C-alpha cells in the first residue's frame, strides 16, 4: 500500500454584503466590508464546520488532509493552524499505536533508553533543522501531545485506561529498571488527571536540549506516579512531538515507517500495490500499480475497500483499516471491495514486494504531429534512468513534441528532479537550497551535455509538490517550456532522513526539514507554488443517457496541452 495527499476540501461559495459593528451605532461608525471578504469569512466558517464533523467522528486522517488544504486556502488563520496541529497529533498517535515496531519500542525500552532516544532527536534538530530550535516550544508541544494522548482511545486502549474525563485505570506498574509488571488495576482519580494536565500546561521556559531532557524526565515520572502510565510511553510522546510539530513535513519515524520511506526512495515496497484515499468511511482506491497483488486480483481505481480481515470500515476508522493492510512479505489479507456500481466482492491477497515505476505512461498521443506524452508519478533513485530510456523510446517512435505530466506527483528525491530538469535545461541554475547550516546551501546547475531540444509542455496541478515543483519551476524560469494546469502545491522545503542510533534494540529515525528551495529566478516555492503559464480548470462531461451515472471525466488540462503542442508545431 502507498498513500498520497489528496484534497478533501469541498468548494464553498457564499454571498454576503454588509456588516455593522453593533445595532444602534451612528451611521458614520458603520463599517463596510467588501463582499469578497465576507464571502471569505463565510467560506472559512463552513470549512471549520466540515473539519469539526471529522473531529467529532474521530476521522483524523480526513481531518488532517482537510485542514492542510484549508491552511493553504486561508493562510495566516491561527484557528486553522491550531486545528491542524491537533488533528496531526491525534492522527500520529493512532498511526503509532497501530505500528508494531512502535509498540515494540514502548514495551521493550527502559526509561533511561527512552530518554537517550529523546536526547538524540533533540541533537538532530539542533544540528540539522532549517530554523534555530525554540526548546521551550519543543517541550510545550510535547506536553500538548501528551494531553491529546490522554483523550485518544487508541492510546488509552493500549495502556488499558479509561477516558481521561472519567479517570484512568491501569493494570501495570514499572520496576526500578523500567520494565513493566502486571498487577491489579490502580485507579487515578479525576483530580489526579486534572492536576497532571494542569502541570503539562505550565511547562517552564527551557533554555537548552539538556534542560529539555530533565523537564521531560520529570513529567515522565510524575505521570507514572500519578496516573500509572509507564514513563517510557510518556517520553515517547514527547519524542514524537519534538519533530512532528516543527512543521508540516518533519516527523518521528517508527522502525516500520523508516523502512517504508527508504523503500519508496528505492522504488519498491512490500504491500498490495495500491494508493488510497480515506473517503466517507471507506478506502477509495486512487491508483493500482501494474503487476502488484491488487492489479493481479483485478482491483481498479475508483473501487472502495469497505472491510479488512472482516473488520468493516464503518466499525473501525479508515486510518486503522489502512494500517491493517500492511504486513510482512508473504502474509495474506482479506478484503471486501465495492465496485463503482456498488457490487461487493471478497478477495484474498498476498502481500508482496512491489516495484514502483516512476513513469506510468509513455506513448505517442498524436501520430500526425508526433506529440509524445510521459506521465511521471514520482522522483526516486531510478527516475533518471527510466526517464532517459523512455525519451529514447519515444524518439524512435517519432517524437517531435513532448508533454510531461507531473499532476498528482507528490515529489521524492531532490536530486532526481534535478536530473530530469537537466535533460531539458542546457545551462544555469536548476534550484538553490538554503538552510541554517552551510552544508545545506547548494546551487544545483544544469549541464549542456545530454540536453534534449524537443519542444516541451509540463502539466501541473494542486497536488504537484516538492520535487515536481523543482522541475516545473526550472522549466518555467528558463522559459524552456510551457506550464499548463493549476498552481502547484507549494511545498518549498527539503527534508533529510536521519536514522537514530542511540538504542541498538530499537530501529527508528526522524525526517527533518533541513532547507528551503528557490527556483532559478530566486522565487520561493513554499506556500506559493509554481504558477502555470496557462491556467486550466478541470471539467467533467455529463454521462450519456442510460450509461453509468458516474460522470466521465474530460481531461481538459491534457487537451489544452495537446492544443498548445499542435499550435507550436504548426508555427515551426
């Protein structure tokens, strides 16, 4: 299984015109607010209401994607930022406690080892993070995460606890060495819970990472004493939040997550070979990777997984269902799948290692004009070689113009995007990265050798992110091709993957934002994205009478690309 970010935010339009400060005020003190501003506020209210529904239903994966999109649509809104942070904390807790490698860490580590792990994470932040760390903020965010954990059913269930609002009960104690021992449940009263939560809200200023360790040690022991929760589990919540709350892209990686990231970089992973999106109590199949278990079983994009190993997605969260799809190579999983027409069927699939191609399609779309099409799905270690082989194959088939499609491409390796851009840009900068450390400052430049001169069109959309934006930005700034579609995602930062080595018995790592990148003209991509030369909105044509009621999409962006390519070739 693979996951990608897909927007869940509905388009909302409202119209309002006037607003008074208060009834009875003199006419000259009434304030006229532009209709556009009122529409914006009305849309914001509806966005928050939609997010609150996800929160009430504890659909944290959907809430997270919803607020990520909302923050881009309404930049600078503090309430959206707070809700995004809370959704991420809930989602991360659920993911970690469905992750066997993390649960193994909770069960095996001693308190001193967990604190050493936390200290190593802080050292990685101090050494590599793009901004100077605010240690007080880092520790306070850990306190927030711990407070969220005490109201997260997945955390409470693992520790055999009741809801924090009704007191806590725990069946374990911790020995002096930090190992757990069974005993009769001890009850923590509501005042004890409230006292601990109040302590978390009053974390004192922290001046260094060494000071941070001591503060977290205090809370670990205080929580263990007052609530009966193991000190290790409390330290690990602070450790996870230390990176997970720095920005939208930094994160703590469990052992399994670290392996997944490395597999995606290498272009292979163990799973079913499907990309999913949580949607209305089901897992929507967005893409099926050729030759993977799902493809061989006949699964197709647009179908929905509604049960995993007998557990309905209406009874468990879609996040939990998605995690249940993971497993070791050779293991089996049972799925109940709904077709587009709503017909259910049961399937047994075996998890296998799946090779993920960077290029999903390479063909000649218009034989008369020789217009070639190449869909680039991701940037990974094999991308440069795959891309070069595809170009030569298209050249032999008569390519006179090329459309490169990076819509929905979430990015990947920076060096892979530079390598692809270098095939079309003959000289100058492709991208510059600037970080807090001099080691992160680079100017990646093009080489004239091996440059393709074929007329180029690049298709982008709101899900083209990161490495895709590096490629698109270089093509635009060098005026090497025409960009068509929608403004890209706006992820203008570089992440590094850092395995943690302080504890041999536990594998884990962190993903940290180490630099921000800028296009050749010096434009920042973060929060701005790459603007297309020709803006095209996606459209859909109505279904014909008597046909499938699902609207058949028309690829208006690709159509626009074909029209531009034909016009360019005709002029030549």
